[in-house]
């Protein structure tokens, strides 16, 4: 019987669970975990995927993604295929490393995101004494991870609660770039206008959580252009040390 296609779209939130075949270890050392995370660190920005949380236990792992410009299935295929090949070569083993396909649970973002982040980050601590099963370290480190994750989430959802939406972001970019709102929204290739639209795409996508489809519809441009502008906007924000909230 053919496999059912997974439900996915830009902006979809997925709780991913991967397990070792026959419950065997997929991480035998911190070096293995570092290799896995290094691969993930390369793929996440490349695919414009947002990673809210992850926990790597010896024989399984949890990941929390929001789909970007590339389907999560493609990201996972590259991540797991690359890691499995490296792992097999390192430990002189052959055959399948992971149990079947990874499990993907489509989540309701607003209702469950904070609880999911907390659940995933605390997952390695639920099995009692951890020894080499531990990935997040001691309790102080866990609390730091949770605090950092909560700050990121509160920034994104706190902005919404305070009335920040696309129109507010347009006004903020207009103020930062010393331009009329109409200029920010204009389809113009002037360098200053392009910079303004890049900053707007970054604020809307990465700070307000709008999907590339939503932004593309508002600006009447393609999703690929939104993704490209958002990456450029991130650089502008960093170089100019500017923020959505003044």
C-alpha cells in the first residue's frame, strides 16, 4: 500500500519524533549529537525552517519545526540520510538506523506551542537518572534553555497581543527608513525601497510569524522573493541594530 503524503504547508508547525530501529541507540556520544545538531544548523536557515525546540536522547529525538520555504519532509530526508550515512561509517555498521519514517504531528501553534517547547526540552529528564542518556545537562542548564525558549516565544506572541500586525510593521519600517508608508509598499527597485521591503518581510515572517504566502499576498510578490528579502532583512536588522519595537 502506498504511503500517505504528509500534510504540510509554509507556516505549519510539526512535532517530529525519530527513533532508532529496534530501539537501538542513534546517539552513542556527545560527538554524535554535535554532528546531528551541526547538520540541523545548516539545514534550518537554508530551508527557512524555524526550529523552536529539540532534544536528543540516546535512542530517539524530538524536534519542533515550523515549515519555511522547503517542505519539512525534504529537510528531514537530507538530515536523516546524511546523519545515518555518517553514523554507519563511523561505527562500521550497515543497514537501517532509524525505525520506519519519522513521526510528524501537525500542531495548533497558538494553543500548544509554549507547552510543546517545554515538553520537548524537559523530555530527557522524565526517565529518572540520566547518565549518558542526558542531552540537556544539569537542571541549571535546562532552566536556561527553557528561559531562552520562552523569551523567544514571548517576543513573537507578545507582539501579537500588543497589537503588532503587518500594518504596524509597515509603519515601523517607514519610521526606521524615514520613508512614506506608500514607498515601503511600492513595487520599486530603488535600493532604499528594496531595503525597506526586506526589513518588512523579515519583521513580518520571523517576528510576527506570518507565512511567506500571507506576506506574498500583501506585497503582491512571489513566496521565493519573500524568503530572499527576509534573509536580507535579517542582515539589515543585525547590521543597523534596529528592532521592530522602538
